[in-house]
C-alpha cells in the first residue's frame, strides 16, 4: 500500500471512529452521558456545551474526509488530526494527574488519541518529505 493510500485509509478510519463518539456526546447527551458515565446532563447550558463538542467533532470528521479524497488538503487534514488527537490526549493526561483516573472508557480514549495522533504525525512527516524535491 503506497503512502497516499495509507493516509486515505487512516483519515477515513479516524473520521468513521469519531462519528459515534460525537453522536454520543451531543445527539442525546442526557441519555448517553448518564448511561455511559453517570453524568447528569440536565441543564440547557450543559446540553448546549455537549452539542457544541459534537459539532466540533463532526467538523473534524468532515475535514478529515475532505483530506482523504482531496490530495491538495491531505497534509492539512493530517496536521489537524494530529493536533486534535494529541490535544485531547494532553487534556486527558492533565486530568489524570490533577483529578485521578476516570471511567475506563475515557482512559481507552486517551490511549487511542495518543496512538492515532502519533500515527498522524508520522504520516504528515512522510507527506512533507514526499513533497520536498530531492537534494542535489
């Protein structure tokens, strides 16, 4: 599998994987957050925040899918994926240190975000070197 195909598959994988998480956060947050984590989403403000998070996630999904099928923005999509995943992971790690360990699923999310973020960085680096002219 060539580098372009690996990148395409990776971006699609990340996008598809993020959709259920996004919907879990925002489609019906009072149901999903309580069922998964025992979090009561019972105010308009908290529902609003959860739906905004869903919108952010779905926006990233759309951008990654655009990058998977448009070579001109493939590098930007990989960079955005790396920043998104590693940024989430950094926030979770800070919370682990300050707050202790959360629900096991959130620990799994952190591990996946680290792995996927590092893969995005590696693919991005390959993408950049692929676009650089060979040294004379």
